[in-house]
């Protein structure tokens, strides 16, 4: 569930096909995101899931799977 919503957020911000996004996809290497893109994705995640992600955790996000796990942790 989180993964499907996250794919839509990423696809919209980075203008990529959601089908290209897997759990192993990396934001910077695979999708070409820069730090501003990652920040926008995090803002999109916070809005979509109605959560707040601490800034110190954002800098550790490298893959889509790490983002999904962060969403799950923040929702608990």
C-alpha cells in the first residue's frame, strides 16, 4: 500500500514512469534525483501520508525501500 502511493509521489515529482520504480530503485543513481528532488519527495510523502519525517532521517534515504520503511515507522 505505502509502496504504491510512494511510487505515484516519486513519479509525479521526478516525471518518471511509476512502472520503472521498484523497492531496490535508488533515488540518486537510478532516478537521477538531486538533494532538492529528495526534499520534494519527502514533502510529498509527508503530505500524502499525513506524517512528519525528522530531518536527520531524511539524509539517510537512498532507496525506495528505505523510504517505505521510514513511512511505516512514522505511521506507528
